[in-house]
């Protein structure tokens, strides 16, 4: 984990940055790729996270017992964020998103 100073939770220093906040982690996305990941418990940046440099591909929404694929633009609180890997077994699915913020 990096020990660089963190901005306040939910803030991003990059223009047009979208922050997907889960229970334990913040995923900062700009220019179509994950540019930063922060551990919410410690406030430290995680510079070895597997989602870094990957594009978020959408999400999964559970309605009843059925999972449904969700386009990234339609992602909302309660959905799981997905990052696509080079092969399906290398993809990442987060825990449920609690909040989505967009920096100006």
C-alpha cells in the first residue's frame, strides 16, 4: 500500500473522475480506466490493486435470485462493479457499490 497523502474520502484530484465507493474500497475511474484505488479503512492508496489500469465493464444487479448484467452508465448503489481482465478468470467483481460520485 502506498502511504501518499489521501484527499478526503469520496474526492478525486483528477478532472471528470468517477468514484465508485464500496464497503471497503474506493475505485477512482477517469478516461475509461481505473486510475486509483483507496482502502477506506486506512485511507491509504493501494498501488498494487488488480483493477488499476483496467476499464470498468459494467456491473451485476441481483433482482430476486437472478443476476442481471448492467451497463456502466446504468450502475447504481447496490450493484457490483466489474472490471474486465484479459481472460474471464482474470476479471474482478467488487462488493456492492454504496455510492457513486462524479468530480467536476
